[in-house]
C-alpha cells in the first residue's frame, strides 16, 4: 500500500504565494510520475502540473509561468510552488504518484487552496 500526505493549503490574497507539499510512504521502491490536480466543487478534476522521474515537467496553460513543480526522489516528495495566485486558482488540490511497478495512481486526501481578498 501507498499513502500520501499533503500539506500547505490555506487562504491567501490575490497575488500571493503558497507552497504545497506531498509525501509518499509505504511499499515504494521507486516513483515514476508525480503531480498535482485540482478540483472545484461540481466540476471535473483538472491537471495542474506533472513531473517525471527524470525531471521533465508539464503544466496546464493556466498556471504556466506562475507555478513550479519539483520533486525530491530521496524523500519521495513532490511540491508545488504557486506564485501570483488568482481567485480562479481556488480549488481542492490533490497530489498523485505512480510508483514503479504499479498500474494505478495513488492520490492524496486533498488540500484546500482559497484565493480571496
């Protein structure tokens, strides 16, 4: 089994910054892809950013230039630095990992990010 614990959400004013972190533990030898999705109540879960084991990144167009994803392979963690936050970034953010040898993603419990004045 794989467990993910997220941290770092909260309330921030427009233009502010937050950093989300996600730590994976359990039966993990290696991790392939890691990343973040977000979901607004009543809408589908959308990709925010992903990072491969080799460090290649992919971002949603709406966050390019503002968000930065990173990972620490030694600690099995993935982080999302969010700058210049906008009200439309308000959502529940979920991290995921795809451990090596697994055929499914594992998800965190979600952390609320609210951007409001």
